[in-house]
């Protein structure tokens, strides 16, 4: 069993399906919460979480030594959110459903762009979000 307290990849071996399931179980809720902060529709947020894990699985063999699992997953999730928020069809759909006002979508993009370097822990991410929103 992997020791996820270290949260680092070991380049000497690839992630097995069992280890992937453990990572999925450990990070799913945190990623969903992070994504739903910016994209409040359940289905879209869940799709982005799934896309994040699919990217992780597809690139599991090319990840570098001492890569932080949480930082990698949250960076992929952030990029997936940005991609979705910048998509015109998605924006028109979400605005037309009155799910979220356009100004809030723009603020969500700005908040996500403020993550210049990937935070090391979920706690750091929440702190950065709070600081950004309080500015």
C-alpha cells in the first residue's frame, strides 16, 4: 500500500490500478469541492473530476520523480475548469440557465488564474481561494 502522507510519485515504478483506486478515493471529494466552487453544476463538476483522473491515468508513466500528487491533480483540475469556463457554448448554456451570472464566471476565471504555482496541499488551496475572494 502506498504511503500518501508523502504524496509523491516514484519514477522507478508506474501507478498500478489498485494504487490509482486509492488515489481516486483519497482525492475525489477534495477535487469535486474545488471544482464545484467555480462550476456549481453537479454534472459539469463531476465530468471535470473524471477528466482530471483520466488525464492522471493517461500520463501516469510520464510523471516526473518527486511530483506531488495533490499539486498535479489540482493543477489538472484548474486547467480543466479554465478550459470549460472559457468555452463559449458552455458560458452561454450556464448563463441562459441562470445558474451563474456572467460576472461571476469572469471572477472564477480570474481566481483560477491566480494559481501561478500549484499549491502543495488542499488546505493551501482553500487558503488561496479565501485570500483571492477577500481582495
